[in-house]
């Protein structure tokens, strides 16, 4: 192993996503036999002090306060973008232009235009680029994809996807950046709706070709978050407008003829991270709920649903970990993602999902917003 | 008990629905303290011989081969309509005109026009009329309605309803009457979609005000059923056209502001009778699946979901039956329905659901078909 | 059907068991093609008035206040014993001596001696006799038995059975007859422990050959029940001694080499009627919980557990009822029992379970009590 | 954080347990604010080459091939023992004598005598010592303990524990060290039975005071494992005797009056790592199954069971990780264990579970074997 090439990683952002990516970079080499050996070289953030503290805790060797400096460093061959969506395009395009491999958090961008530019940059670069739809790397989701690809479900008739959370049910929950369009691009639709669109396309191997949609913002005004309250006096009751959707509901058709429904909401009281997907085919069916992430439910030939505990050595990614029945957690999806990304870099293959996959999801989101604005009219998803 | 008034019942039809209604008429008096004592007077069917055999097995005292004779009999005060939808209006209107109470299987009719006429007949009659959406009488569904009415869910934000079956996945399954528009009115939409629309309205106390829809017929041609193959030679491969939907998918808005999704399909391989409904409110949530009909899942205040075994004496209808944990079955929903209908007759109250409730469901189905025909455009449900 | 022989039924007792047996006698003919047509001839009870009211409600044609008169009637060919265990032997033996077929509630008797005498009476009679372990007729339990008999589980290694209820957790719950040894014979052990012993033996086809046991009475004194409080002033605080076990826990070995554990308790807070059984074999495993009585969980070859919805036409008893996914309830187990009993009478076959099966369970219960009294010493179950 | 004292860790063994401990040492500092900063100093193993390869992959700075050298190193303050049970006592006692803190895999030792000596060594040392019953650190198990301690279950009446696996159902599975008494001490009893005894004692705060037991070895001879086949020709059919139990079944009483049952088996086909525990108290009940490790089921006051997704910030250990609904995996239990151990070292508190806790479990295992050898006689657990 000592003769593996070391690749330096520069990560921008150290909030939730940065923490989990760090754990993946830190752990991946201990479990997978990698073609490249990642080095946690540098962490990027705006505040020198806070970035340095994060780097110390998360295990990064150095820090930069300007992402441009980070991208330019000789000891960085991979740029990992963990910032809000409004900066994805700028950082990714610069990194690709500098010949750096890029892994970028989802959704790929805040607009289709940005995503188009990112795909163009990826095409023009010799480097690899990946969008981090980590749910593809849940072993149960990867196993679902395998079952469909093997034909065990037959012709796919129905996709039933929902991503249900409840963290902003309280009207006193503040106006954090994820609730502001200029930072997040969209609300539940972009943040979690994008995941189920990608998962549906990944598992079925079909694309969403058209949608009819409703969106809603249940709570229109919220207390300003500390982060945006600026100079407002402590305890002030300053309110701000929620500029993204709280929930999005859409139905549509897949390229292979399946009917599909999607729901993304942060108002499903009692559901914490219920990323759920059900597939019905002519020969069999699948059901998955991330709240029980180590389980895949499979029915063959109209029989009952088998609860497959996706912890067997021959299940995707699982052989690297623990014995049967010793489940994995959320963070492992990122470890698997990093492993696949490093392999794609080593082989020169297109990572899955690529920036082009991310753009396709972006086009679905755009069609959803278009349909919702246009009386739920069935809206074709652009595909160029 | 001996001084209760006896009411004679005439039932038309003795297939699936007739069998389960018979069990309800037979059993209801042994478990509920009724204001009226039903007598299973007469069974109506076209074939004298087969109707007589059915009457003997199911416990009806007499038979008629013309429903008009049945309706006219002096020993019949209640007419129970268990025929396909194409004859509902004619029988019900005649029975109401003759002053007979009517309980009619769902959906109320095959068209909005018929349903409107039935509601008018009900309004003009002194008799009671009820449409048999039996799922309202699942104790868990009735408990769900109680929880919402008590405000335990707060403001309702989401309704997520699906009715999933798989009995016609096989393309060799024949073209039975339920797959022909002239008999059944609609396919999955009318047969099972109507149930979830009614259940959603019942539980939430809100109406569906508009919908955006997709419908699909996956298998367009099927072998003619024996019942319709007529003189075709045995073993012939005569095919006929499926003239109803195999699946219907629609999203919409409820009168109280909730967003709702509905799916009715007979192509959900492995799902046998998964009539499922989830409700999310600002204070709590509910989930139900008829495949586990004695369970209601309830989450309060964002906590986990409690599996309520709906077998306690203070749960709706349950006190009449067995001790806690000794579950009920499908047929009991009909027994409860008959009990409620007899009470409505005795008190003169409007039964729930009334023909007017049935008409409202019919208008939703019509709006769904209209939207599906019109590019999924958001279509307002008529409400006059 | 009209030429079927009619058999008159006389039932003794009309409490919980009498009510559910009545529903079975009333319904069985409408669903199963029976060789004999039962007639609900006469109900036996001590109070003339209350027995007559029960007969009117439950549908019995006549009443008797002395069970000896009931047994002697010419219009009674079947005696159905729904009384507490202390009168089982006397009634059953008299009925068998009179040439009447007997179906007797479980456990067969309050002592091994009584059960031995009942078996002798059954052997000496030309009539059929059955002990009403109704859980054998849960379709899922019968399917479990079928799977084992077909060898789908291979060699049975483990049986894990528990029957959990919670209805006497409250120390204020009164001293009803089920808590008095002279009426009930035993507590949780006899009432519900007997069911899981019978189910384990039925499913596996093996006998319990030896046990090691613990029993416990958590609440030693309880308020006298109205039924036994006699002339005590209303609201009196008279207490009585609980003379049966509240819980019994035992482990043992089966005749085929399996290890087995059993637990019967009325102190499992939150468990209402959790009659649970798990079987592990060299090739597969099964799991069942009566609280979800329409489900059987099956694992083959070490794979995940399949949730079989036991509502398919080819599942035991199910074809007579409703379409797939339309579940049955508690009472149907009795309807199935009556059907099997009538068939045994018609064919002259030994009913399952027979009095001999009931005696064997009784011997297990006796061994449990013996072991518990003797320092949990492993105690061989008599088998003569 | 930079001023935290660094403590060097020396770990002996790098198989399954060594791999998961390594991940814990590697990760703990990134998630918990630790009083001491662990340094992965040295890995001990017999083969220089293989130990070096493991150290490179798992992230250990150096290697030793003699554990005595490892224990003696100045840069080692903590010794982590991940070897089979036959070497626990020797290593632990030597490490404690050298003033090194010790964390030792479970069960503490292969015999009570060894465990007694280890406890004595721990008492005589100024260093901290912990036995690694990691299931105490499953957040759901820790939450269960909290609920009991808060009195939410009332008086504990029942403990129902089972640890079910199936990895040696195949008779061709070889005779690995875990199946040989001289290495492993016991079979399922020691390996997994010890976990449920510890968990039951931890959650309830009660001790097992007496047991009645059965044990069994279903497959008496197995192919020699490569590791022990020595010079046997490849493909040889050399067989060896299994000298440990395949399954152990025991019932007993807890110090607070609860009745308890325990089952440990590697022959529960289809169960992969079903470490299950149910507790029934006078006020409430709990149920847990490690195969769904992020869930705890709780019933209060006889109501239904609530599925608590143990991923909320105020749940034990969870605040350090991810948002609600983003579950943890098996390895996190070790990370929590290391965190608690480091805190105990820093404060000088007795770790939980201590060597004394480990000895108590050992005494229960000894009583189980004694009872099984002695006709299942109820055997008091020594408690000195």
C-alpha cells in the first residue's frame, strides 16, 4: 500500500456536510483497498480562527480562508465543495479549470444555467467531477439498483418516492440559509427532492421525462436567524420572508413508461429523515426507507415482501465492513462515495453520478417549479 | 330485545359484495344493541337457480329474479344494492321512490350525472340512503378521524393516500367486468381510488378542491372473460380492449389548505390490499395501512410513531367485540356500516356517508379524469 | 345443500367463549361446504333470565338451566363446553356417555387426573371429541405447520414461544375466577401457556419431553370481584388471595431434539394478546405474532424474513373467505375449528386436537408446576 | 484542544475487534470533546509482516510482535486487548501491573478464576480498566437504561433477552477458534450470551441472582479450520470436535424480583445479529433489537409501543453526530466506549462496565454451565 499515489484533498466548508465528508476521507483507506491514497491537506473557510479549530478537530493539515488559494495549491489535487449551492458553480468551474478533480455537494447548483456551465467545464477538463448524491451509496439503494438492472423486477410500472422531514414544523424555527432562495436555490424541493429524483433515476435506469407539480410555503415569515440577523438586538422579534418552498409534490412519467410520484417536505411531523422509495415492476417490487437504512424490502412474483438485511458480504460496499447484521450508518454513504470517486479518478472513468447527472436532476427541479407556476400543467423536462 | 321493530332487507347481487353484506346482516344483531331488528328477507339475482343456491348458503329467506319485484315487496323496507355500478342509479332511485331505505355499494354511480340524480332522489324521499364506503368503519380509520376532530394533529398539512393491489399484473388475467367502462365506470380510479378519496375527506373533515392527474392503462388488450366470451369456442384466444384505467395518480389541494396525493393501482406487485393513508399536521401525524388493519400509527409533537393496536374497548366499534389484542377482520367494517345505517334509519339522521358524500367523491373522480385528459392541468372539483 | 343432515348443538356457557363460539356456529355454513348442517338448538346457563337474554342475542333456539338436561335432549347431538375448567370433565364425560359429540374449551381440564378420565371417556365413546385450541386454526399458524411438514425448515433446532398479555398489571384489578385455582386450575400457565405449548407441538410435530420452570405471582392479594364478593357492602375493600400464577417461564426439550422456551404472562405491559412463536430450523425459520394474525414471517436458506400476508386462496382456510389482502379476525379461528370438527364427525376421523392432545398439554403444565416447585429441576413430561 | 494531554495507545490483535477498535480510536476525537487526546501508537501481533500491513491500513504508527514489549513501551499509556479470551488475563494483569490503563474485549476471561485475578489486579492498580461490552453504548440501549433509571417503567417484572445469529448453521462451517473451548472459553454462551446478560443488568440496574439452564451442541464435529489444520493436506477432510456450546437457554431471577429469560444461539437461521431485549415493568415496557439498532420501542401505561428513532440530539451520545433520522452503525458503539473510557481515565472514575462488572457476568456464565451440567437445577450466582 505504501506505493500508492497520494492525492491531496482541499475541502471548502466545514459545517454538517464538511464534517461528514471529513469522516469519509479519514476512514476510507482503512476499509477499502484504494488505488489512490487521499491526504487531508487543507480546509477552506472564511474565518481563520473557526476554520483552524475545525481543521484541528476534523483532521485537516492546513487551512485557507480564500477558496481560490485552496484551489491553487500544489498539494491539492481534489477539491471537495461542501458550501451552500450559491457558490458551487464558481468554485467547481475554477477548480476544473485548474485541472483539479471536483466532488461537489448536491444539488449541483442553484439554477439550470449554473449547472449547464458546470457540465461544460467538466467536459472541457481532463479532471473527474462528481456530484454527491450520497444516497446512491446506501448499500440497500445500490442493491435495489442491482435488482432492477438484473431484471428481477421486470418492466417498471410505478415509482413512489417521498422524502419526509419535520425540522421546521415549528413556526418559531428561524430563517436559516436553507430557507432563503438566494443561498439555497430552492427549499425542500432542492435539498431533499433532488435526492429522490436522483435515486429514482439511479435505481430504475430511467429518466423523469415530464412532471405536474404543486409547491407550497406553509409558514411565510420566520424569525431572522442569528446568522442573518446582523446588528439586530438580541431577542429582537425581527421577521423575514421565507423565499423557498416548504413542500413540493409532483407526479410524472419516466422514460421507460413508469408512472412516478415524488414528495419532498419538511412538514411531515414525526418523520425525521424518511427518504422512501418504492418500485413496482411486472415481476417484483422493492421498498426502502432511510430511517431503516440497512433494510431493503423485496417482493418477487407477487409474494410477500422479504426484509433483506443489507449487511451480507456480497451486498454492495458491505464486504469492506463488519459481519452480517452489524449495520452501517449515515456517514458510510459518504465513505462509499469517496471510494468510488477515487476509483474513477484512478481509472479515468466518468464518476457516478457525474455533473451531467446532476444537471439532469436540476432540469427536473426546474420543470417542477415551472409546472407549479403554471397551473400544474404537465411540463416536459428538457433533455439536451 | 323482542320488542324491536323488525325491518325486512332485500339485497340485490350476491357476488363478493353480496357475500360480505350477508355476513354483516347475519351478525350485527348478536354484537350491537340495535334499534331495529333486520330480517334477511329476500335476495335478488338474475338466475333463479343460482340465486336460490346463494340464498340458501347466505341465509336469505326468499329470492326474486327481477329487482323491481324485490323493491316492490311489502316485506322489504331496506334495499341493499351490491351490483356493478351501471345499475346503481336505476335501482336506488326506484327504491327511494318506493319509500325504501337504500344502502348502495360504492362508487355511488358510474357518472356524475347518475350520482346527481341519486342525490336528488334521496332528497325527495323520506327514506334514508347511504353509500357503502366501508373503510370509514375500520376501527383504526374511525379512530384516526376522532384524533383529527379532537385537534390532536393540529392544522393538517399533508395527506398521502394510496390504494395498491396487484391482481391484474398478469397480462393473461381476463377482461372481467371491472375492466370495462360500461359496467364499472372507471378502473382502479373508481374501484379503489374512490375509497381513498372518501377516507381522506372523512378523516380530515376537508374536501378535495382541485386535482392534477395522470392515468394509465398498462395492458391494453386482455383475453375475453368467460362471462363475456359468449359463444367463442373454448380455449379461444379472443381478446378485448381494456376500457378503464389500470392506475391513477393525482395530487391536489384540500379545502383546509392541506396538500394531498392519491394513487390507485392494480399493478403494485406484492401489495394485496394496501389501502394506505398518512396525515401530517402541525401537532401530530397518523399512518394507516389496511394490510395491518388493526393498527393505527400516531406521532405526537414530533416524537416517534406509536403503534396503537385498535382493539381497546374505548376504540370505535371495538367494545362490541373481543378483548384487547383480539383483532377484527375485513368483514367487520360492513357489520359496523349496517349498524350505523340501522341507527340512522331509527333516528332519521343523515347516514354517513350519505349519497351527497358519494356524489362529492364522484366529482373528484370526474375532475381526475378531466385533468388527465387535459395535460394534467389543475382542475377544480365542482361543488354544487 | 338442503339434504345435509342437520345436527343440533347445545352449548354450555355464554360468556366470552360462548359469544365467539356462537358466532362460529352462526357463520360456518355460509362460508364452508359442510357435510353436516349445525342447528343452534339450546344454550345452557344457570340463570334462566340471563341465559334467555343471551340466547336471544346470540341466536340459540332454546335454553336449559341444568347442563344435564341439555346433554340429555334429543335435539342435541353436539355439546359445546364453554365453561371454566372446573366443570369440563364432568360435562364432557356425561355427554360422551350419552353418545354426544363434544367440543371442549381449553385447557382440557384443571388437573391431569380429570384429563385422563376425559380421554378414557372419549376412547370409550363412539362420539368425536375435540379440545378447542383455536390458535391451530389461525391461517398463519396452519401455514407454519404446513411449511414444517413439507420440510421447508429442515431439522428444527429452536422453538421460542411466548404469550404476553397485560390485563392484570393493575393491582386494583379484582380477583376474577381466572385468578382462583379452584375454578381455573392454573393462571397464565393454564390459560395462555397451554395455547403456546399446543401450538409449538402442532407446528413442529414434536412433543415437549421435559421442562425446567419458574413461576411467580407478582400480586398476591386483590380486591374481591363482584362475582365473589357476595354480600360485601358496595365499595368494600375486601381482599382475597390470588391462588394461581401470574407468570410462568420454562425451557425444555422437544422430542425431535429442538430446544424450546415458553413464557406465559399477564404482566407484559403494552402487550395485549401477543401469542408469539418462532421456529428455527436447519433450512429456514418462521415467526408469528397473533397481534398481527394475518402475517407469517418466513426465512429460507438464511435469507431475510418474508412477510407472508396469509390471505391467499391457497392458504389454509382462506379460500372460503375474501380476496387477497382482506384479513380475517380472531373469531374466524373458531369458525375454522367448528368446520374441522363437523368434518371429523362426518368422517369419523379423530379431531385435531383431540382430547389426547389436550391431555398431553395438561401433562406439560403439570411438569411445569412440578419443576417450579422443585427448584427448577428438569422434569420429564409423562407420556403414557 | 491543542493543550489536551496526548495518551498513547497500544492495541493487541487486529482481527474483527481490532479493526473496529481502530476505527473508534481514529474517529473519536473528531466528534467528542475529549479530555485526553489518543495517539494510535503501536499495534501488537505475532506475525511481523501481517501486523505491519494491518498497522499501515488501520493507522497505527508502529508495531510489536511481543505483547510484553508493547505493554512496556513508554509511549503506551493505554493497552487495548482485542485477542481471544485465553490471553486476556495474562495481558491485562501485566499491563495493570505496569500502570497502564486497560480496555479488554469481552467476555472478560475464559474462567471465573482468571476474571477474579483480573479484578484483583485492577483493584491493586492506579490505572483504569474497562471490559468492552459495547452494546451498552448503543444509543437505544443507553436510552433504555435511562428510562428505567427515571422510573418510567415502574417495577421491573420481566426481562426477555435473546442473542440470535446463524453463521454456523452449515455443518461444513469449519472449526474456527470460537468453537474451541481452550481459546474461546465457551461458545454462544460466552460470545453473545455474555452481551445480553450484561445488557440486562445494565438496563435494569439489577443482577442475575440465579439461573436454570440448558445448553446444546448441535453439530459435534466440524472440518478443521485452515488456522488449525496445520500440515493437513489441502482439501483434506480432517474433522475436529466442537468443544463449546452452539446454544444456551436459561431462565432466572433478577435481584429486584424480575423474572428473566436468556437465549444465545448461532443456529437461528435468518437472524444475523439479533441482539434483542424486552423489559416489562408495572408502568411501561421497552423492546430493542440490534438488527434495527437506531430504534427503541417504548410503551407507557399499557398503550401501544412507540418506535423511538434514537437519533435526537438529547439521546445518549447522539448529539455528537448527525441530524435526527441520520442513523448510526455498529462501529459507533465502540467510539462511544472509547470516549467514556478516556473520560474515566481523566476523572479517575470507575469505568462502566468495570472489570468487576465483567466478573459478575462471568459468574452468571459459570452458573449457567453448572446448572446445565446439573439437570437444570436452579443455581445461585456467586456474588462476592
